């Protein structure tokens, strides 16, 4: 009997093809279904490949055959790693597969926000009734980009912003070895120092107890009022109500967000009516190249586990010692 792989959300065709040759793949999205339908399919699953579909302890318990959980991408906050470890289930990740994609999206958000591309296009389509001079942009060369989290994405963004746009780049990441960093970013010793220096503030941290609500009323108060905020990390890094209030009160010049505490973003959310805000539906890591790379890497990881091999990028390697 072929192993059953449950794939609640769309993944790149190359990965799916690799799996289909050896496994039975359950993909509700290919029949127009929604990810949550996958819950009913968990009891038969030998493996699950998830993007943002949540794997809680309860869901693991409803999948008695489950031998591996593979994350398609990075950001493991939707998987209860401790619960998986307790149950002896390896959790796989695909670090780096979408780092360039996210760095490019962060730059895209920044350029669009600084030049008001969305409102400017809307004005043109409205018959050009708005005075052109209303769309005076913010020039980025020489301005300070402050990066929180100088990991795979943060490092790429630092390089692109410094070399491509001529920005000064500063970074806050207490876990990075400064002596082993050859890039253009200068390190700040504290988050507070970084906030005070920022013309643009961009988040590239995982969601942890420490990073949850890093952007709150107190941290927003330390930003200069002309600052632009970017979040392509995780929604819960930002207190969204505090951000909406700061934008309404013009204590912050603008924000661009790809991720939200609740996804999809509720249609009555205060961020939707905040001024100078640009919102995208969690697409930063989703490019042609990144999707194929993450799909191939996660598919290969699943096949390795099912064949008794240990793939690279196992998050809870201790399960192999149990
Ligand atoms: P990474 O692990 O390579 O880098 C994360 C960095 O954050 C590390 O250098 C770490 O030291 C640093 N960090 C951790 N806690 C910190 C703290 N309290 N303060 C400052 N720095 C801290 O991960 P990555 O590949 O660069 O991805 C970063 C995050 O981006 C992911 O965890 C994920 O949540 C998010 N992401 C979003 C999308 C999207 O589509 N929007 C796609 C991919 C990743």
C-alpha cells in the first residue's frame, strides 16, 4: 500500500510530482476545497506537508499513522513542535528556500509605500482628478533601514537595500555572531537604539514569546514620526490596534504588512481604514522559484523519513534518539 501524504494547501508542482510517483497524495485544493477540509483526512495520513495550516497536538492525535510533519517554507509557529517531539514525530523545515523571495517582497512594499504607488494608480484610474503634487515620494537613498532579525531574509534585505538603493542599514539581532558577519549592516546594541535610528523599520524574526507584540504602543512611541514600518515576518509581532492608532494619529508615516494576527484579515479590521497603509495577503514567500524549491525540499524530506533516512533540517532531531 502506498503511503498517504496530506497536503492541505497548494505546493509547487515539482514537489507534488515527486511525491505522486511513490505516494497517494490528498490535496483538497486541487478539487476546489479549502485547507480546513484536511482535518477530516488526518486519520489516514502518513505524512503532512503544511504551509500555514495549523498542526496542533489535537490534530496530531487524530492522525495515528503520522510519521512526519514537513513545513513548506519557514516560520514554525503553526506547528506545536513540543507536541510532535512528545509523540516522536519529526518536524522538517526548508530554511532559505524563500529567503530571497521575502527580501524582494519587502523591498517591493518599501518602494510602493515610499512612492504611494497604490493611491497614485487609483488616482489615475479615477480620471487624474487628484493634484499630481500630492504624490511627492520619499527618496530612500541615504535613509536608514533598520532590520530586526538578521537571519536568512534580513541579511539578503540588508545587502539589497545597501547595494541596490544606497540605504544605510542597521540591524538588531542579539543571536547573531557579529564577528562572523561580513555584510553592510551595522549592529545596534538594543532594540531601543534601533528604533530611534530607523527611517524604515523592517521585521524578519520568527514568532516567539520574545518577538510577540514587539511593535506595541511603547515601541511605536520611540519611532520618528516620518518612519515607515514593514512586517513580512508574522502578524503577531505587531500589536495591530496600537499600529492602527499610531497611523490614525500620524505618529507614524506609513506601514506595509504581508502578515496578520488573523488570516484572512477580518473585513472590519481597523488596519483596513488606517491611512498610508499597504496590505498584501501573506504572499511574500510565494514566487515561482521559492515555491518549487520549498516543494521539492519538503517532498524529498518526507520521502527520506518514509524510507528510514534522516533528512537535513529536522527541527526536533531528538526524536531519533527516543
Ligand atoms: P532565520 O531563522 O534565518 O532568521 C531569523 C533571525 O531572527 C535569526 O537571525 C534570529 O537570531 C533572529 N531573532 C530571533 N529572535 C530575535 C529577537 N528577539 N530579536 C531580534 N532578532 C531575533 O529565518 P528567516 O528565513 O530569515 O525567516 C524569518 C521569519 O520570516 C520566519 O520565521 C517567518 O516567520 C517569516 N517568513 C514570512 C514569510 C512570508 O511569506 N511573509 C515567508 C518566509 C518567512
